[in-house]
C-alpha cells in the first residue's frame, strides 16, 4: 500500500530511484525537491541553498529531520498529517550530521552529507502529476491577475520601484512569494534584459515580469503596458511572440519524440532568423522547463536535458526592448495557458510549423 503521507505519484519515482542506484534511502533538503516530495516549505533564509529540514524515504515511509526550533512549526503547518518528524537539538548537531546519524546505508542526498552519495534530484520532479497541475492552475491565475491589475493601475510617472512594490504586496497577500520582480520603464527596458526596478519613471511604456512561487511551484509571466509607445514596439513584440510560439510548438514536438532541450533551442534560434533578428538570442537566455523551480532547466545549444510531457514551460524570448513570456502546460495533445489572465492577445504563428498560439499582446493605455 502507498504511504498516505506521500503526495500522489511520488512513491513510484522514488522506488525506481532506489532500485536503479541500489540505495536503502534517499534524502532531499534543497527547497525545490523538498516541496516536491512533501508539499511543504523548508525555507527560512531565502538566500540559503539548503533548507532547515531534510525529507527522507527508505522504500516504506517518509520522514523529516530538522532541528528542535523548526520541528513543531513544520509538523503543524507544512507537512502532511502523519509524517514522522525527528528533531535534533539545534546547538548539538547540524542537519547534515543528523541525517548521517539517522540514515540507513547506502543512501544518497541532494546536499552534502558525510558518508552519503550525491543525488541530482531534478529528474524526480517531472513530469507533472494531476495534483501538481491543479495547483499550478490556481497559482497561474493568481499571478496573472496580480500582474495585470498592477499594469492597469500604473501611470507613466510612476517609479519602477513603486510598481514593483505594488506587485509584491498583492502577491504576498495571496500567499505567493516573489523571488523575481522586474519592472522596466521605456528607457531601461530598451537598455537591459533584466530591468531590476529603480527610481526611474515608467515613461512611454513598461515591461513588468515576475517569477512567483506558492506550494513549491513556480510561475513566470510578463506583460507590456503602452502609454505612448515608440513606433517600433508593436513589431518587436510580435516578433518575440512568434519566437515564443515556436518554442512552445517545438517543445510539444520534441517532447513527443523524446528529444532534448538542445533540440528546442535550435528551433528558437531558427525562429529568430525567420523574424529578422538573427543572433538576438545571444542577448538573453530563452527560458525552458518550469515546475518546482523557476526554471528546471534553461535551453542552451546542445543542452541534453530531456523534454518531458506533461510539463510546464516558461519561454521568455526578448527582442530589443520587447518580451513575450508566460507559463504554459504542454502536453502531448496541446497547450494550456496557465498564466493567461484577462489581457489582450495576439495570434502568433510558429516558425516552420503549422501552429498558431495566442500570446499576451500590448495593453494600450
């Protein structure tokens, strides 16, 4: 019988990992995989690579090791009912030592634990399960609504930082963390690809981009609000939309064929050539798979990461002051716009493929 404390679909992947590597146990403490395995959050310090708790699976049960400061809170607020929490005295040990003392052998961990093998746990987190998708839909709707409401309320003389603060506040009130918030007014959005907000005014138009997290899942989207936009903005935005549509169509095709991120990247590079912006891909990363990280992987030339379906993908092509980005569930049969919202759309034709996809357009104010 499946352990009822394990979220649906997790146990089979863990059992396969234990068998493939002849392990007695596996441990995860990096926040993305801890969230995938437990459904909970082990983060206190947002800057730390490793959380305050490790989740372990021994082929039978799920358990969590943490210090005695965090044990009660995690059990009450972050973990499924019935998960065993083994606490050590905060002053007497460390997370790595506590796991080393308690784990059966041989074992592997996704952080440095004495005597345990290394574990790259990214492969466990995809493809998405039905439960993941349900939570993703709710997250995507919340994120899109917040970004769009902020854009509708913005004015040309608003400072980038004020708009960013408004967006962070709206999402925080919805229980959503915001590891990335970018707001670029007309001057800075044309100069930089990562327009971290400053005191500059928005001016003639603005790009607003966010990567947001709730319950371990990450959603990214961008919106363009145009007040008195430059004449070139619409054409560049449509070019970016065509590149994004091409990336999505290639993702589906490559995923069905069992290909790699590098295969999708080649389609993206060809799309830039077709829309008249050859080499523009060199100025910014193009995105990739999403899920329990802002990007589970980023597509690069020759990248070998497998393209899995069903999975969320967040492609983010840029064209000299324009950007097209959303989080989309890609399945063997089609696409679901997780961050669709209520926003003007354009229909973008994928380069080299007979597919047309709706992408967020410009909101003219």
